[in-house]
C-alpha cells in the first residue's frame, strides 16, 4: 500500500510547523480577554498578533510554489513569490511597530530615537534595493526580501526583544513567573532576529548542516510558548482587581459601621464638653475680676483644663467628620488650583521643607474643593510630621487613561512595611498616645471614594512615603455616571 506522505519533503513540514507556530500565536492573542486591563501591554499586543497571522500565513504561502513548482508557469511562480515577500514585509512592519509601541510605553524610559527609526529603516531598505538593482523580476523580489530581512526583520525582532525584556522588569510586582516568561520570550526574539536575517542564512549555508528554517521554526515555537504562558498576566491582573475591590467593599462596610458608632459617641461627648467649656469660661471671668494672687494660680490651672477640653472637643469633631456621609454636589475644577490653595493654607507650616511642584496641565475633574483641600492638607501634614528636621516634598500631577493622578512624595522617615496595609484603617496610628486619632487617612479614603477615585500609599523605612491619588476626569466621570446620561 502506498504511503501518502512518502513524497512530502521535510522542508515542507518545516515551513508548515514554522507557520503554524506563529498562527497559533496570533489566534491566542486574538481570543484572549483583555477587557478592562490597565496594563500597557494590552494596547500594543494586537500588533504582535497581526505579526503572528501575517508571518504564519507567509510561511504557508512559501510551501505552495515548492509543491506546485513543476506545474506553475513562470508568472504563477512570480506572483506566489510576490505575495510571499509582501506578507513577510508587512509582518516585519507589525513586529517593529509592536516593539516600538511597547518600548515607548515603558515607564522611566524616554527613547528619543524611536520615532525616527521606521523612516531610517525604510530609507536603508530603498537604498539597498537601488544599490543592487535587478536584472529580472525574480532577482528583484529576492533583493526586496533580503533587504526586508536585514532591515525591518532583524531590527523589529531586536526592538521587540528589548521591549519585552524591559517590560518584564515592570510587571514583577504582579508575577515573577510571568516576568520570567516575557524575559525568555524577549531573549528568543533576539535570536530569531538573527536567524531571520540573510546574514545568518549565508553563514548557516557554509558552517551548519541544517537549513535556516530549522532555527527560525524552533524560535517561533519557543516564542509562541512563552508568550501564550505570559498572557496569563491578564488573569492575574483581573484576580488582583477583584481582590482589591473586595478589600474596598470590606473597608467601606467597616467605615460605615464605625461611622455610625463614632457619630453617636461624638454627640454624647460633645454636649458635656460644651457645657464644661462654658463653665470654665465663667469661672475664669469671675476669678480674673477678683485679681488675687491665689486666683491667678487657679486661672492658670483652669487654662490647662480648658486646653484639654479643647483637645477632647477636637477629637469629637474628627469623629463627626469621619461619620459624615452627606452627598456632595461636585463642580468642575482644576486639581492644580486645589493643590495650590492647600499649599497657601499651609504656608506657615512649610517653611522648614522644600516643596518641589511639577504640576502638569491636566483636564478638569468634578469635585468638592473643600474636601479635596482637606485631603491634601492631611497628607502634607503627615509628610511634615515625618520630616522633623526638614526635607523635600514633591508634588506631581499627570493624566493617564482618563484619570488625573496626584503623586505626593516625601523624604521622611517612612512607614514600616507591616503597617503600610493598615494606614487607611480607622483609629490606626503610629503616633504616640495623645498625638493622633488615626482618623486622618480614613477620612481621606472616604473623600476620594466619594470622588470615584483611589488613594494608595507606599513607603519604606528611611526612604520616605509616596501617596498616589487618582480621580477620573470630568469627561470620564460624566460618561460613567448618571450625570452623563
């Protein structure tokens, strides 16, 4: 019985597996649910998917003239080769754009040369074709293919390798294993760029007994494997977001329960304190009019009592503020103006520190100026208390993905890691007894949540503290709430 596969050359299998690997990569990216993700990778990943589709299809197209070569006319062979070269060029352009997009989105890196790279490569490619010229149509296509491999191909793979390796360091906070897979994918992309170039094909012809497609296909399989494994980063992000939302829900319920309790306690405390304060004032007035030496000593003691009553009254007011859940009518405002107003109110306390303001032009938000000033004053006061001998407070504003972010960084003593997760808990404080109620950041948390925003704090002992406050822009707020309907 005849074997139907006996006439199939091994090179056909190589091209088939090579193309299948990249097509699987494209399908895996396409069907991955990335809805709601905030990762920069989401915005550029479709380009890698398109590279997978076009390059995989190109490798399968390469099989056609190899199988049907004896039955194809010269024109048919030329047309098949032209489609193959065009698909390869398009795929390398997608790969290059993916690498550029990923590299540009990485924080702390400003690569000025990236914007001019595609134009420079195109110029080199054109010069390459012009320099070699062409004696026939097939020779022209051959030069176009070599030029594309040695410009867009190797550069696109190397830029993608750089982007994946650099990005792997940025997502370690989410998953070390995913970061390692992206790192490995980046390394293999670098090798793939070398294997895909004509330089390697020429060297392999003289020194290696295997065709270049073996190395390219092997790289394609490994790239697809590691990238598909790395796509789990979106599942991890979703799980983290659900956990964070659960914590916020628990925190909100806790604040509501404690707020009701605090309101009752504050009212019960406030009434007798008010009566006591009035009584002290009456006694002081009578004793001051008497003018005796002994009376002055009593007045001094009454002053001390009054100060403690005022302190207790302040605590009661903080409890009332903590428990207050009134709805606020938001108005359009510039967050930079609110920050400047808060600094003006605190200017007498800020003389011992350096204020570094980097306030970018950001869209308006909808908010309550008084409440937001209360948040900034509270955060700045905490920074001041953490820098008793002076230091620097940096205030930055920026816009990203429809959110306005305010980042306040100080060079203070910092907060121990075990306490960072508790800073927004009501009545939690690291201050000495009598110096704080532990309600300041809890109140800030409630105010920012009223503004549909988030407040986060990161700190390390000896390295200072960073408070990040994000609030939706007016456009995003109106789009996502009933105000915009």
